[in-house]
C-alpha cells in the first residue's frame, strides 16, 4: 500500500518524493520476496545435471512460463536478457538479418527510444536504409503514413513503441500492426512503458521490455519473438544471459504488477489529470505535452519557458522531488530531447513526472503546491522576472 510522507527530522530538508518511475520503478515487494528466495534456492548453474542445478532449472523455467503468460506468448518464444537496451538491439538486428532477402529498409517513428535509434543508426552505417516516420504534436504517428512506408519495396522490418517514454502518448499500434501484416513486414514493439501497466495490442512480431520499469530488478530485459518470424541472432551472442535470481524476481513482480494494473491505473490517472490541469493553471508560460487522452495513466510531461531544464531539476531535487527531464540540454549533449524536437513542442525547462504504486495524493499535492515557487525562483536566478 502507498506510504504517506511526513516532515523530515532534519530542519529545512523535506522528505524525498520519488517521481521518476518511467526511468525505474521502486522494487515491488513481490520482487524483493522472490529475489531472496531465489538467492537461497537458485544459485546453482541451471545447465548442469545434479540436483541443485535441476532445481535452478525448474525456477528458471517457471519464471519464463509465468512471464510468457503475462506477455501472451509461449514460453519458448521468450528470452531473458541483461537489459531492455540489449533486447532492443537484438530485436532490430535479429529481424534485419533474418529478412535480408526481403530488403534492407527499416521503418521507425521519430520518437523511438534511443536504444532503437542506435540500432537503426548502426544499420544505416552498414549500408542499410532507415526511414523515419514523423509524429504530430501529441507524439503519435499517422497510421496511414506508417502504412505507406511499410508497403514500399525492400522493407525488412518496422519498429513502433507501444507508448512513449517521455510524454506517455500511446501509439495506434492496432492499425499499424494491421498495415504491417498486410505488407508482410514484421513489427518490432518496444513495450517497456506498457508491460505490467497496460495491455499491449495484438499484432506485433517481436516485443521488448525491461523489468525495472514495472518494479522488477534492474538487469533483466525481455525479448519475445513470435514463432514464424524470420529472426537471425548474431552467432557471437549468447542465447540467454541473465542472473537466475533476477529473472525469478522479474517474473514475480510482473505477475503482481499486471494483477494490480487496472486498479493502479484508476488510482493514478486522476492524479496525472490533476497535475496536467494545475500546472497549466499555476505556472506561467508552461506547455503540457503529450496526448491528453490516449496516454499512459502514470506519466505527464510539461515544459517551462525561460527555464534551464538542468537548473530546474536540481532545484526540485533540493526540495525533495526526484523527477526526470526529456530535455537533455546539458554540457555533455547540448541537444534537446529528440522526442520533443520531433513533436515540435517546447523543450526548454522540461519536467517528466511519472508515478508509481507508492506515490500518494498528498505527495502530488505537495509537488503542485511547491512547483510554481520553484519555477519562479529558477527564473529569477536567470534574470527572468515579472511573468
């Protein structure tokens, strides 16, 4: 159950409120319990034949079976990997290698996760063609535009995320999947933000996810490949590389998160609606981005004009609010978020708030009460006053 925060014992230092579940959700109690049990009982090499190894193999098989059931695939179609990034890379390259005779073109949206875009760029450098499909100001692709792209000659694969990790917008996966099926093109779906929170529409060919997004442990990625999809893994790759206890904990937390998903969505969506409305009313020169209806229930993003994003995040952190930003205008990148850029929306002073099962309405209210003053203070420090 959610835990309420109370004033800190240290004068002037508020309790921390974690609001960055889209990056990594706090460990679910089911994961913690399963991890402890698996460390006790699943330490042996599951590839060996002695009794302890057979027990470890049973645990791994059970974890795969439970995860596959939630995802909606057969156990043999699911592979545990070391991260969601690894799963994205293997998904893209595996399908492209398997479909070389069909063509060398990869279709993807302009708002895909960087892991997909890096794989696409690697394909382009090796001589392949990459065709990005633009999105509207909400971050959605046009299904007709995507259908036209995949119906061209020489298309080997397409990639479209289920929901955007920065703004929460849901993609029209059902329509896109139907278009891909009609064109005979396999669809790779990055479902990292959806799995364990919302059903993923049918029609995908390859699906990837990451356990720490739903409250599982870091270090577990999922790669699900439908039987019949032409998929050619790199010969140098290990077929499966993940800690057994982590896989067991990931499976246990996924089952628990999926069972709670409807109730959590019903609880969190009104809180996100409140953030969207109150921020727009109380913070001058702010733009709330992402689709207002077709979106994830736990994530909201807004951008504040005349504010440096890094400075705003530091100021929020000093007040005890752990949030993220899609705007990566830091000394290391000097570039705004590719997602916000593709959407054509304000990227300055961007804040992403993403809620988890432990967040309370009182914590959200405290964030909303303090945010206008924090933004005003950051603007004042930058010499922007009178808004």
